[in-house]
C-alpha cells in the first residue's frame, strides 16, 4: 500500500512509501520534512486543508477515466447498469460496462486512503498548532457561545478547519465501507454481520504512521458517525462564535468546502446505508431515525432549493452556484481536466469521448420506466434521437456544457471543459428522508413530505395532462409502491451523480440490463454477485503485515 503526503495545490505534503517496510522511506522530490511541516504557520495550515480538498478532484494517473470522485461516481453508475456504455472505440470505462471491479479496487482504495492520510495529518497539526485548544474541547465538551470572550477568531478558525478535516475523513471512510462491505445477500457475507465483517484498516491522527489490522464494517461506520457528529458540533458552536467575532453570517467562500449542511447530509446518508445491515439485530430503526433527523435538519434552514420546473432543462448541472447544489467544485482553467473529466467523458457538447463515439447513455429499461409516467418531465434529460440520432439516450438535457449547451458541431463544441462538478444536491436530502420514513413505517409521510416536493417540480411541459396525471399518481401511492417510487427516484433524479450503485445494493438488489448495453444486454444482475464484492488490494496484503 502506498500512502503519502503528496504535493497538492498550495502545500506539499511529505511523501513516503512502503516498498521495504511500512512507511520507512525518506522523503524525496517536491516535499518538506515533518519537522518543517510542524512549524507551519496557521496560514499554511489552512492551505494544507485547501490542498486536502483539491485531492477530491484529482488522481495521480495518466488514465482518462480516473479523475477523482466524479470518476468513481461514474464507475459505480455504470457497474449497476443505470449508465450504459454503448461503444468501445477508445475503451475507457469498458471494464465497468463489463461489471469488472478488479481493475478499480486498488484505485478506489488508494484514492480514499491518500486523502485519509492527509486528513489525519491536518487533524494532528491543527491540534498541535492551536495550543491544545482542541484537546481541551475534546475533554470538556464544546464551548458555549456565551463564553465567546474566552476565545478569539484564531480559535474559531482552527475549530472550523478541524470540523472540515473531520468531515473529510468521515467522507472517505463512508465511501470505503460502502464499497468494501458486501450486501447482506452476498455469499461473501455468509457467517458475517456488519459487527463482524473485516472491512478495512482504520487510521486516525494517532495511529496512521503504523500499519493497522482490518476493522469491522461497524467500527468504520462508528468512526464516520463520530467524526461527523464532532464536525457538526464544531460548526454549530464555533460557527456561531465566528459569526459574532468577524462576520454577520458565517458562509463558505467556496462550495468546495464542507460546511454544517454538507456534514449533516453526509451523516444522514451514512446512517441510511448502515441501517439495512442492522435488521438482523432488530436495530435498524434507530439508524433510519438518525438518517431522517439529519436530512430534515438540512431542510429546516432554507439555504437550498429544489430545482424548479421552469429550470429543469436550463441548469445543465454544470454550475456550482445552482441553489440546489450543496457541495461542488467550481472548475477554472487551472483545474480543468480536459478529456480527463466528467464532461470530457460524458458530455456530447464538449470535445469528449462521448462526442467522439464512446457514448454513455441511460439504460434503456430505466428510460422505459420514465416513459410510462407521461407526466415526468425528466425524460427530456435524455436525448430522444430526433435531432442527434447518433446521440440517442445521451444525458444532454441533464449534463451539458455551460459554454456550448446546444451544438455538437466540431467547430462549436466546448474545448475548455470549464463546467462545474456536483458532489451533493439538495434533492438527495428529500430522498434520504423519504426512504427513512418509509422504513420507519410512515409511507404516507414519505410521499407527502418528501417525494411530492420533488416530483411536483418535475412535470412534463409538453404533456397537457401532466398536472392531473401527476395528482393521480402521487395520491395513489401506498404500500410497497411507495418503496418502488423511492427507488425509481433515486435512479432517475440522481442519475449520473454517483448514487446508482448504492441504490442498487441497498434497494434494487436485482435488475435486468437494458437492450442498449454493449455488453450482456438484457442480462439479469444481482447486487450479491461476486463482481460486486470489492476485494482488498493485493498491495495492502503485501505491505501491511497485519492483514
């Protein structure tokens, strides 16, 4: 396993390798020593946190299908067959179309553990550089805003940086535990439960410099819950202090940075994904309740908006300033990935592999489900082939270049790739709440409170009976049809945003691939199939003596 302090953005992290023994080599190349790192000023400490964020959208490889979190989102959505790769001219992403995970498991593992290592460094150094403020906080509880005279703006800064680092660490572990824990129906889970399954090593700021044994999936989830709860408390207490000391309103200077709403969203989704595993113990309702609570906490503050019907085809899912985006990356010239990016792989209005022939489209069976609901305007997110027949079923009504939203002509397409990347959207909070409510026994509330607010903004303007048919549909949902509607909306509303594989593993369990897949069209697939179980990379077993 290779781990390192890699040079990112404003700060160069110490790079180490474990070719001979775990973390034994001296630093080389564009690096700084740990001694120098320990002497960094608070400005550089903040820069190291900014560097941590930049790792979300980068991968240190030459492959054009490896570009950070959005590439992992793409792999998962293809693996579960919600996205079909219809050609293999260039070959990128075709192993995902073949539902092969062997070539991805090491990349996914290394991606999250590299971020984890650096998050642990940031957490450790914040604790060092803040004159033990965080240690005092951990021991005595979080300070009341009434005691603001005891703290200053520097303390608030450190606390908010620490909150973000905790959340980033939790984000990585929540992804690892989802990818590397088999579904309950899998033969790999036979004899195990979430409390006993050996998932992956757990590294924190106190132990990351020595190899750790595998922790159970429950232990990993518990670390996620703990880190995000700590982050939220820090945001609550020190965010209020920060507001009183310096700003009229604490706000991010970039949506790439995690704030309290993103932390709550991450925690809600983590509880939702953990819940089914606890059914064997009869403990799942407590997890669904937590998922519901944190998702509705986000809804209460009124900072975000569900995309309105009139904007359904104009947002392009390409602008981080969209009011439905909770977390995302503003792409500028310096961070544009070119062909090595989401829009470089998927968008037919950009100079991309999709434009050149390797189209990524909606699974035909899923498209047919949308078409059955004539009131559902999201069908127009996908090309019907009437204008660009070779791009039929491409998502050019959902994802399209901000610079060139219409043309596919060679001399008009976007060759700058400056469209933004989405990581979390407000609508996902409603879907989390709907699913949690359903499993808590409140199917009616799931429909009225959480599905309806989204769907009433998804009417098809070209179908004259949209409103009437929608009313009939939404008022008729009951029983198991509610769960089917929730599953359908995870797959359609969040198509291409990285939720597909986990929806498949958590809810769908079995599906049939559409007729437009280039590989195994029409084949039935199950979430418990061996190819959906990611194995621990060989390198980890080789260099970690505890595995």
